[in-house]
């Protein structure tokens, strides 16, 4: 899974992983935008500590499915909407199992929002979270139990080759709550939720109003290179990227409270600008002044030469990997209707299909080659050329984008001038809100 996660995401990083790699019992409270991808990715990225996590009990069908989920460290938890009151009774066994794992200093993920929704915000935390955590403390006298909040941030949760930033917060010592809980359980549970909520919010991109998601995404795309250059940040640094997105979101969240009309005006400006970009089939970075040193015929010719020289490697990579890549996408597209599950199933199906396809290449080569070393060489070349395809494919798209802009500059210079003016106006309007 380490290899699968490294390939599936363009970049993935965990900040403060040390807070999870500790001895003693740990409960991890996480947001939950991307179904099975969330716990699998976090578990893989901080390995060797193994994480268990709670998942909907109705997914545990008798037989192979249940055995598989159990082997992955998944513990069933039942909600009233899944199994009614009878289902809730099964949670007694779940709590006993959680207690037993914590006694053995294991680490368990709880999805504190109680549901999986692909939104850039923290939804209200469920009251069952402090009830379970403080109940474990009371039943087992786990004086060293800590709760570690974790924020999961994707650049595009459903998209292959997006980025993932796991933001791990500072531990909360549950011993600090135990005395108050013994005296006033309800009040202490409410206080714990009140303490946990802001600590989780600061670990994710939290947009107050859902209708501002698009304007924020547009500003992030337009303003990124300008801001990174001004603040001397690194574009490929996911922590810097999180800082930038947090700034954009804070500006819009605050402006929505004091000047909502200005936010609406900015939204309309960005919508029009991006509709114009779509009309001419170009991306914003091609208009950005910061990137103009890369948008000229000299750069285009050099990029084109690299593409032409590496055509044989590209074709070999396509032969080695395109079939399972396309097949996994088509199966996911046909079978998965809920957006929150698309990435998880695409990754899972793809991992199995690629394993089968690469194994098939190995055994065919082994049957034809004089010895197994040649088959291993074939497999090694298949993996390397497939990874090359992952890198060169966006490189090719950007190269054709450069050519489109250069043609526009020659044939319709007023179009580029108009787009540049719109872009400057959008940045000016945003900076006025700051």
C-alpha cells in the first residue's frame, strides 16, 4: 500500500507524525471527506504504528467480506439509521473491543463528524465521541490515554494524482477531564466537544459557507503563484500550500460576514474569467505574469523535443499500464455513484488490476526468456516506464497549453490582454478584502 499511495497521489505528507508514533493508547479524531481513503492513506503514511478504525456496521456482511474488513483492522460501529435499536445493541461488543485494544496500547481512529461528506469544512462533531472516549477512561482507568486530532486535506478528493496533506494536531490528555467527568458527565462531555472542535478546525481548510467553495477554489488557482513568489514559499511544499489556502479561506470567511456583496461581486468576476479561459481551452497559469518566463517559443521547442525523444518510453509505459488504468476507471465510473467513494474504489480496484497485469507480464516474459532474470528486467522496465507516463502526461498537456497561448498572442493579442486585465482586477478585488 505504501507503493500504491505513493503512485496514487502526486504528493502526500504528514505533518507532526511523531504525535501518532507514541507508546500508549491513542484515540485519533479525524474529519472524513473521502471514505476508505482517509484511514488507509494515514495508516500507510505513518507506518509502522498500525491504526484501527471504526466503520459503519452495515458494511460487515457475513463471510468473506466481514473477515476481510476485520483483517484490515476495521471495527464495526452501528448507527440507528443503519440497524435501528437492535443494531445499537451490538455496539456493546464494539465498546468492549475498543476498551481491550486501548488496554493493549493500540491506536484507534474515530471519525468525529459521524459521516463522510466531501466538503471543505468541519461538520458538527457527534456527542457519541466524548461518550466513547470518556467511557473508556472511566471503565479502564487509562490515565495515559490521549486524543490526537487529525485534519485530512485533499487538493481534489476524487481525482487521481491529487495531493494529500495530513495535519496532525497536539495531543489532548484525557486525564485532565476524568475528575470533572466523575462529578458531571454531561457537562464534561460538552466541554470536551467545545475544546476539540476548534482544535480540529485549525487542522483543515474550513469554509464557513458552502456557496463560497467555488470562488475560493478560483482565487486559490489565480493567486497561488503571485502569493508564493511574494512570500517566498515553495509551490511543491504541501505545508506552504495549506498556509496559503488557509489565508484565502480566512479572507473570504471574514469578508462574508462584513461585506457579502463584495464576495458576490468577486465570485461573478472569477466565474466570467474562468468561462473565458474554458472558451479558449487554456489554464490560468499560462496568463500569470509569474509564469511568463516559461511561456515562449524557446521553452515550447525544448519541451517538444523532450516529448519527441521520449516517445518510445511513453509508448512502452502505455503498453505496460494503460489497460488496468483505464479498466479501473471505467469500473469505478459505472459502479460507484457516491462521490465520496470514487477515489477509494478507484485506488482499490486499480491496485488489484495492476498487480494482476504486472504479474501476467512477468510470467509471460519468464516463459519466453532464457531465465527469470530477464523476466525481472521486463517487470522493472514496465514499472519505470509506467511511472514515466505519470510524469510526462501532464508535461505534455502543459506543453500544448503553451502552444495555444503563443498562437493566441500572435493571432488574437487582444484576448490575452483582456484575460490579463480581468486577472489583475480579480487579484485587486481579493486583496482589498484582506
